[in-house]
C-alpha cells in the first residue's frame, strides 16, 4: 500500500513525502524510508512523533475499548531514515514537527490504508491537516503571551459529511472562548465564523474551516505557523479536495491586506488586524 503527499515550504515549493505499508507473516510495516531529506525550516519531526502518528492511526481502527498501551505496536515495524524529516536529529529545527508534520504523517498513513481491501470504507478523506499555530504577546511590565491552534474542517467519510470547524487528528486543544481571550489579552475578535464552502464537494462533503479575525489594541509581536496554504486536503472516492487556508495582515486604516506565508513573524501596532482562514476537509464519494 503506497501513498504520496507533500509538505509545503515557505517559498511555495513542496517537499514530496511517501509511505509504503506492508503486511507479512503477522506483522505490519510502516516504511517511511522514502523520506530521506530534512527541511530547512522547523517542520522536521523526531522519530517519536512518527511513532506517535502510527500509534494514533492504528488506534483509530482498533475495536472500542482496546487498551492504549505498548501492545498496539508489538507487531508493528516502523522504518525511518535517520536525519530525515521523519527521524530528525540535531541540528535540524523541530518545533513545527509535532504540530504540523505529525498531521501530514497521519494523512499519509490514512491515505495508504484507504487502498487496503476491506478498509477503504472506514477511512475518511483528509481533514484540514494543520494545527494552524497562532502566538502573540509582548515583553515588559505589561507583558502577556497567547498561544492557540485554530480549528479546521474534518474530512467526509462513508458514514457522513465531515464536521465543521473542529480540531482533528494529532491535536488535543479546544477553542479559546472570545470572552476569555478579550478579558485576558488586549485584543478584540472582529469576526469568528464558519468559512462556508471551504469543504470539498462529494457524496459526503468535507467539513468547512473557519475565519478568525483579531484586532490588536497595543503593539505586539505575532507569529504564525501552518500548512495546507497552497494545496488543500485531498478527497477520496471521487470527492473533491478542501480549500487551502491562509492568513492576512491589515495595517490600521488600510483597505487591503497583505497575505502572510505559511510561516510568519511580524510586529503589529495598535489597530492592526490579522485574519486567519483555515482549510476545509476533503469530500468523500462522487
């Protein structure tokens, strides 16, 4: 079982990724050795992240009530190339490997398993495929810091359409309520809505992402790390892919904004706004 996907670079180019899954003599092998390079950015994943992605995907398919312990991997071999994106080592940067590359490894594993006889109907189309990490804050006597991941669309599947505006796969965070955010930090939420039409079309359409727009009341430093900004999540069984996401910066009083890359770090002033749009999930079925 073979599947290919890609991870985006800041300059718009893509790094191809591949996975082969083999079953033989009562063992299942997840072979990531086709991934031989590392990335110049921070999206490299230590081997522990790759093992976690494999563990997670297997746990999805096991019967309810199966104990979550080391026994799940007892009959599993995970092959990686040391020093590569899927088995990073010093001096490769890895801060986005856990939050972004883990999602792509799950996409690869689910995509490969969708080709297995008897499993295809249980595998959903790709979900948003990125945690969409937003951080901002200041230093000094009135310092503050905020970090959150932004929800996206879930992939459609044989059992129904994908959910709108939810966290999916390798993440465990929830929505930060507007009231809590505005009380704690000097920001205002200008809009927070479902991004209608961003899910892929299909017999069971993908879920929609969302739009979150913030206005800053004081100068601050903002960082943004994401994926699926150029190519949206894939569909399955004839379903269409979801729309990619993006982020835009609007200087105070400016009518038009400037698009940020999939990774960005910038200074914002009082009155400036940032709008985040997250990907929709892929559709399932024609």
